[in-house]
C-alpha cells in the first residue's frame, strides 16, 4: 500500500516526503479535533460501578 502511495505522488523524493508529512499532519489534526472528542463522548460507559 505504501509503495502504491509513493508511486502516485508527483515530483522528486524531497517533494514526496514533504507531501507525506503534510498529509500526516492533517490526519493527526483531524483526529485530535473531531474523532477523539467524538469517541470520548460516545464510547464512555455511563455511571458504571463495580461491586455493590
């Protein structure tokens, strides 16, 4: 998969590396901004207790 991504990116090696860094940064920002907060609100158990 990574080889296919590497082949479709345009330009010389330094440009491909720069594009991959930008793509990785965008993915990380999107995860932190939208996916992780949504998952924290959605997937947390509500008022769970152990024992009783």
